């Protein structure tokens, strides 16, 4: 079985790894991996901070989360009304 990851097969991955080792050297690869890990962690922390800020600001400003529930309820009601109106038309077709 030939498993692919992002349309790259095993031999292609090995060639890419060989090129990376040749360009950066074996001693730099762990340093590069640590840098990438730190960068990914910073992005994740930043997105969590943004989510927390939005949640905190919505809680402190008194935005009612029940509004979304009411809107969804009204949308469902309108969908049901439309379904009732279009039901006979759909059956005729």
C-alpha cells in the first residue's frame, strides 16, 4: 500500500528531508523545530487571548446570549411556515 500525505509519497518525503539536512545541517534542525513550535504556540495563545477578550467584553457589556437563541427560534418558525406554504407545491411537481 502506498500511503500519501498531502499528495506526497514516502520517497518524496525522504528527498525533502535530505534536502533540509543538506541546507540547514543536522545540528540546526532541532533548533528550527523548536522555533516553529514556539511560533505555533504563540499563535495559539494569541487566538485564545482574542477569544477570551471577546467573551469577557460580551459578558461585561451585558450582551444577552439569549438573543441568539431567540433569533434561531424565529428562523426555525419562518422555515416551518415556508415549508407549510411550499408543501403543496412540491407535491404537485
